[in-house]
C-alpha cells in the first residue's frame, strides 16, 4: 500500500538517454499505486449498496506532502486511520513525464513506503474476515507483502495483488492470492507469459494457483480463474489524455466488484452496478 506525491511534467516527446526536452508547467498531486487504487475504490463504492468501507494502510513522512496526502485521501472518502506519519522518513515521491499521446515514464523515490513492515501489516489485517478484500502492490518491501498475503488469506479475506513494479513472487505467496493483476510487461516478468491471450492466462492461473488478470491498455484485458474459465474483455473506446493511474483505476474497480461477491466467471452481481459518471 504505497502513498506518493506525484510530480508530473507534460513534454512533447519522452526523452531518450542523453536527451533533454523542455516541458510545460510542473504539476504536483497525490499518487502511489496504493493511494490511487484506494481513491478509485472509494469513488466507485458510492454505487454499492451497502457501501463498503475503503481503508488505507501505509506510511507518509512528517512533511508537507505527507499531511497533504492524508487530507486528500480522507476527502476522497478513504479511511486514513491506518496511515502512519513516520517521523524518520520523507514522503515517497514519483517523477512522471507524460507525452502528447498520454504515454509516460515514471521513476519513484520510495521514502516512507520503504519502511512499511510488521506493524503496518498488523494494522492492515486487524479485524479482517470473510467478505473483506485486501489489495496490495509491490511498491513496499516484499517481506511485508508476503506477511500481509498470508495473514489476510488465513483470516478468510480475498487478496488481490497488483504486481507492480514487477518483482518475482514466490509460488507459495501466489497460491494464497485470490487474484493477481498485471499488465503485459509484468505478466512476462512475473508469470513468464510471452503471449497474452485467454489460453495462456489459463495456463498461468493453473501454475500460479490463483486467478490472473492481464490488462492490455486499449485492448482491454484477458482473465482466467483457477477453475479453467478464461476470457477477454474489451475496453471502452476513449481518447487517452494521460495514462498515469489507468491501471490503478482498473484495480480499484476490480476490488469493489469483488467486494460485492463477484466471481470472474460470473456477471456483475444484481445488488450493485458501478456508478455512472
């Protein structure tokens, strides 16, 4: 569960090594995969009946960015009681370049995210049970992720891991997940998928022991569950303005969908439909 201050610069083209490009005005706003996904879930949760509580667990620094980010999360409807203000670390920062087609380059200084550990896992898993959905990413130490997955799954919660940035995940940890969500590059590095289609997703799910969802940008997503069901979902046609956070919005929506009792091989539960903008 990561929380960052994003520094975003629009540029005409993404630079190659050794190249300098001039950009527009520098923008600063909240980010981090964990925070992005929590905000997406909180916004979509308004369409659920009953509305699920979206709770964030993580760390920020005792600095202006940290205080601002906690405030922004709370304003978005996220419970920030589990977000610790760490006096020994600075808030994480992501530096993002976005070109005229909405494509991006991102580098991250983890800051307080790198200090996430056992105490944070204890806060995240306190009171968990069947019906709860836990979402994690790989922008915090892997030891904390392994402990979180094992503890949450052991208490009956459904655990979704967005394996980003891509990092090897032990087979035992994969097998405790309800679902692994990756993009094509992450699928190749984490699951060894060199071809992305429902058949290879089904093979990956069978090997991993958990459901697999691979996002494909404008081409939608492919999915497979542990029972061998698999398929492809088309994406709506839109004009891409900025692709930063697109995958995080998907994961947040996926988590809310699961919290309503959904399964990959079944349609949306009749008790909840996503809110329309």
